[in-house]
C-alpha cells in the first residue's frame, strides 16, 4: 500500500512564527488536562488499589473536557494570529479508523434506540471518530517539541506510578493487568533514548521488572515482543541494505513464533500460567466463532450487545468478550477486522519509517511503533476498546503521533 501524500506543514521555525506559537500555547493546557485525567483514571488501581476507569461519574470526563478544550484551542490559535489550520489531509491517514468508527457508531445507535440494547459498542465508535481532532492537534502545533515533550512526560510519570503501585500491591492485585499496552512501551522509549550502555541496561531492567509485575501472560508476551523489537531494530540498522528485507522477514517469523508458542503454551500448560477465568473466556470465544460463521462479512453490524449476562447469586453481571479482536469479527466481520488491521499497519509502518529516517526522533517513534504493537497484543485477550479511558489514550495517542509524524517527516522536529 502506497503512503498517502504528506500534508503541508506551516513552518514555525522563524522567530516571528515561534512567538506566535508561544502566544497560543495557553489554549493547549486544557487538552493536556483531558489527557492527564484519562491517564489518571487508567492507572487509578495502582494508586488506590481499586479501578476508577468504569466509575460512571469519571469514565467520560476526559471526553467532556477534550471537546470544549479543542474548540478553545482552535479559537486561541485564531485570536493569537497563528497560521490558519489546514483541516484537510487527515482522511488519507485515518480512513480505516474513521470507517470502522462510523460503522460501530451507526450500528450501536440503532441497537440502543431501536432495539433497546443497553450495552452497545458506542464507546468504540465515538472514540475512534475523535482521531481527526488529535491528528490536527499533533500536526498543527507548529513547534512539535511542545507536544512530544509533554506527552512523554505524562506517559513516563503514569508508567512509573503504575510500576510503583504494582510493587506495593504485588500478590494482591494485578494492577498492570490490561494496561500493559501503556506501561511497557515507555521503557522501550527509555532504551532507545539512552546513549550510554548503563542507561540502556537500566531501561531493560525496568522493562523486565514491569513485565514480571504484570503477573499476566499478556504482559509476558509483551515483554518478549519488546525484546524482539529492540533486537530486530539493532540488527536491521547494523546490516547492509541488501540484507534488510531478509532480516525483516525473519523478524516477522520470530514474532509470529513467539505469539504462536505462547498460545500453544497457554493451551497445554494453562493451569500453570497466570490468567483469568478460563471457563468464561472459552465459553465466550466459542459463542463468538459461532456468531462469526453465521455472518462472516459484516458480522452483526454492531447491533448486538457488547457482552453476555451472567447471574452470580443475586447479581446480574454483563461480562464483555475478553478479546477486542474477536469482537471485531463477531460484530463487524472481516470488514471490521480488515479496517482495524489496515489502520494499525499504516500507523506502525509510518512510525518505523520516521524512526529510521531521523535518528534524532528515533526513540519516540520506535516507542510509538511498539505501542501500536502492544495494543494489538493486549486487545487480543482483553476488552480495551470498550473502556472510555483506554479508548481515549489508544486512539488519541495513535492519531496524535500520526499528526506529529506528518510534521516530523518535513524535518521540523529535533528530539534532542
């Protein structure tokens, strides 16, 4: 698939333009407040020992803050005399997520208001449809340091707090469960940004520590994948160009072998492995495949409930399928899964290309490429897309970085 053309980026490198960028910076604070709150809710279990991510009062606050904050950002730029925002170009990069988001939103609205389905996939659809706003924010900020550095700071603080909390609650609560996609990739960033061997070894130690503290098979797979990714990058950059294609093919085979061996180990040795309620999971997976085979092209068009009802004593529990990927197959068929895979592939490829083109931005983009990989691994066995704070971080981070990438490839960002 050919890359779509890069959008035109305003040059903010001159002193006059830099002052303009400084003047509108205040209007970006509310955007970072929304992002910070999403991270806070996501790692709340590491802080308090209880998760707040599904609390009715809190779970949609990042969205409710972000929408007016983005409006303020646009107004602030306009009043501050910054160059006019180019609202075009984003569809070339985001079309798979936007089509999937529209599919899920329309089907979920029909299910909610016509079929009276209480638990729908509306969160999946709505948060995917936010991606153009994050993309425009990332691309139009002008001085890209002002968006990458706060992003890395918030990401780093959240990851370190989550690891510290997992040490405190180790053996009691697996606080890193389902947020492996957020925590482990940050230590990949630390590895690549370090220049000295001592710093790289410390980053690997922190990555290994975070992997052990997950207490879950997903975290172990992510940890092995991180080491594989780091090794592949180093081998790829140290051999001549004529061998790079072969190295990348071998790397993909190794990655598939890691995931495949993990699945086989799970099947044959699952009684010895850390995992959730397997009876419920296997029952749900069987139902998903049955539903998929009945309508493999477009599934149930997102008109069905997002989980199954289980009765526990006197309580009625709605338990989502423990796999976003299987939910894509069940609810949207190969159409939904195909759109999602294209979007993830385009993101990873662009991030890796940016990392390889400019060593000064390599650490950030390698970390974001592995973040996308980690999201794919995590959502294969967890329902990430239906949790509002997770969805905000996942789609916001990917779209924000896509926006930064189209700027960075113009050579306007220096990570140092």
